[in-house]
């Protein structure tokens, strides 16, 4: 067996031997999906972004977003916001909810967030970045981590500056999505820019953007020299891609893709967990998204989608999904 591609790193009291991180994705990486992903070899989890002001309101939905599983540690709760007081309060609240780390979001490109000068809009105000990070680091006794893009736009890329500010503010791990805010999710992530951040600091740097398989993970590591990789959109309907990336990182052979029956077990487990965590009303909406992703590219998926999308009744959704996924033959299931 080959030796691991990356040595891993320590973060607080944890040794992250397997530097594979599941990307935070709002509306997707809730506790049920994180649990599914954990089974495929994730070494570090991050929750969906929680707006710092939402913490204050004590909404049930916010509480649910911060619910962590005993089986998913080490896990980070991600906070977005720009007011040092609100962000600090939210960070303390996150630690109170059992977060092993607090991750600060300075990468979100969504207009609603950027309008409040939070998410990626923060990158335009380096002094504010330092104020927020220093305040959070001083307020909590767990490691604070940061997730950024490479800058606001091509003309104002400042990934190295932000990386240095992060390190000198006491941030213990930096994740870089290799796109600017202006790129949103278009074009290619620039892995060379992740390398600029890596060269600028001595804290671990996680590379993110456009990893879709073992080969792309290896290539990002080669180009950027990053200490770990984060996978996002490629896991949608395809969480077993994490096992492939994990095997590449750990120097193990590529595992086989799940058989049709193993795929159905995952879909079924995911649906049941969604209902338990969110209640069937909310689970129906979420399952529509996830189950359709799971069916992408499979035999007869167009017809299945058409019928599944029209259903509102949870029991009927479960039955139709079972009928479809259980009747895929093994070769069509790949
Ligand atoms: C639907 C969706 C929701 C996202 N939500 C978050 C979020 O809550 N916090 C965050 O830092 N990034 C968020 N992201 C960005 C991802 O974490 C990641 O940086 C981005 O998708 C690039 O990685 P990928 O190419 O592997 O998908 C989101 C992305 C998507 C597609």
C-alpha cells in the first residue's frame, strides 16, 4: 500500500489524519446528509452557514441547523456576519452547541449576504476582516477557522493579504475556494491562487473548488500544495465520491462504486433521516432535491423525476423511490 498523499495536521485537540473536508452547503449539508457523508471518509465536517443575527432570534430552524451528531466530530459550526459583536456572540453560541471549531464565512457570494457586507463582501475591507477575526479568536477557546474566496473580482484579488491577516489574527486553518466573488460558480476555480495562500502562511490551507474525483483532488494538491481538500457540489446525489477522494488521499486503491442495492440503502437511509430531523413537511421538499440528484444519469430517471416531483405525500414519495431504485439492475445502477 502507498503512503498517504498528505500527512494531515493538528487542529486544537484533534489530529486530522484524513484531510478531507465536506464543504458547507446551505440547504444541503444538514445533519442527515453529513452523517451519510461521514460514512465515506470525511475527516472534518462543517455545518451550513448560520447568519450571526439569526442566532439571536432563537428560531427553531437555526437550532436545527446547529444540531450536531455525536458521531460526526470533529465538526465546525460556520458563522456569517460582519459585526464583530454579533459574530462573537454567535461564535460563543456555536461552542455552546458543541462545535469543536468555529468557521467564519467570508466566501458567500449571495447578494443578500454581501449587501450586509458579510460573506465575500468582507474581502473588500481588510481592516474589518482583521477586526472580526481577532474578536472571535479572543472570544472562544476552540480553534477558529476561516473560509474565503480569492478576492472580490479579478482586479482586486487579495488572497495572500487575507491569508496573512487570518494567520496574524489567530486563525488556525484557512479554506480557499479558488474563485473570486465576481465568478460566483462560473468558470474554473484557480488552484494556483490557492497555492498563493499556502505559500503566504504556515497554518494549514484547505483547497476548494471543482474537485469531482480522485484525479482532480490529486491535481489540486499538486498545483496548490494545499494541506487538505474540500469537496462540495460533486457530493450531491453522489456522496460516495468522497470514498474515492479519501482513498486517493490515504494511498489506497479506488473503491468500487455502490451497487444498485447499496445505492438504494443510502437513499433510503437519507430519506428516513431527513424525516426524523426536519419532520415530513420539510423533508418532502429536501428529498425532492436530493432524490432527484441520486437518480441523475440512471436508467429511466427522466420518467421517475417527472412522477416524483409531483408528489407531496411523504409515504408515496418513499414508495415511489423504493420502486424506482430497487428495480434498477446492478449494471444500470453504476
Ligand atoms: C447550494 C450551495 C450552498 C452553499 N452554501 C455554502 C455555505 O453555507 N457556506 C460556505 O462557506 N460555502 C457555501 N457554498 C460554497 C461551497 O462550500 C464551495 O465553496 C463551492 O461549492 C465550491 O466547491 P465545489 O466546486 O467543490 O462545489 C455553497 C455552495 C452551494 C453550491
